[in-house]
């Protein structure tokens, strides 16, 4: 909500390329902004539409004028989606990409069981177009960069993009996802700022203590780009 209210004004247009279950659409409704969310997983889009309608019912007539649309589609085809659905010029993009194929990594069985017990998906989908199913890290980065680059013709001048992302720990090494995106996307957008978001409800557990320091990661980078 803070980013939405800082980077946009009432009645402006927000795009969420990988919207999940629609929490950003709901925040946009509360802030008086139009919002379009794109999601590959049909189950998530169904949930998002229900939650958005529930929020509309709570907020009442004051949000009737606002568009809050969830589109089932592939973020790899964003230009076609924007044109097909006649999405107007975009004032702001906020997005959090999948963390590569980390949910499929050996050693995440416990997390998968925990997520299942909480009725959460242990993987995003089985769709081959899902970025969470890509096996090669460099290809994963390249595809993310292409997706965000493809937004440029549809952004208003000086529109901002917020990417909420963290680095990935896998196979005993760090993959600098946040830093790679910051570097690569600086070829197309102006990197203006970063903010650190810490998940205070996650313990800093020193796994491997006595042998090697292997901590869990509980901070995200909120990267702020501007369309010049």
C-alpha cells in the first residue's frame, strides 16, 4: 500500500505482471487506483476474483468507478495481453517474480509439506511457461529481463517499476537474483532506489553451525526503476 500511494495518484493505472491471488489489486482498490493483474495459474485467478469482489462489497459504491481486473495469461506475452484487453497507458508497475525453481530444490521437502498442510501450493504450477519451472538460472534471468523490458512501450514517461525480490540460496551458493536484475534492467530503465524489506517473523537460524555458517534469507530488495 505504501508504494502504491507514494508512486501513484488516485485514478491512475497500476499493472501487476504476476499477480498471484490479487493482494495488490485489493490494495489498489483501497487506495482509489485502477489495477490490472496478470496471472498464469487459473486457480489463483479464480481466487483473486473472489477476493476482489469481497473487497468491493466491503468498500461499497465508492469503488464502483475503479477497474480491478484479473487476467488469466502468460507474462511472457504481456504486449499481446495489454493490447487485447485494451489496458490504458500504465502509471506504475509493482511485481514480485518467482524465486526461480527453488520450490523444486532437494531439501525443500519440509517446506513443501508445511505449505501443503497450510493448503498452499508447493509449486506454482506444472505449466512449462511458468518461470518457476525453468531449470537454468541464466535463462531464468534472461526471461525475466525480457518480460520487464517488454513493458516499456506501454509505460507513461517517468512511470516507476517496483520489483520486490530477494537473492536465492541453492546448492550451497548464493544466486544474486536481486543484483542481477538491478544490473540488467539498468540498460532499459533508470535504477533510482532500493529499500530493504525484512520479514521479522522469520528466525535467523544458523544452519550448519559448527561446520559452516548457512543462514536463511529473510530480507527482500525493493528495487525502484523509472522509465526515462
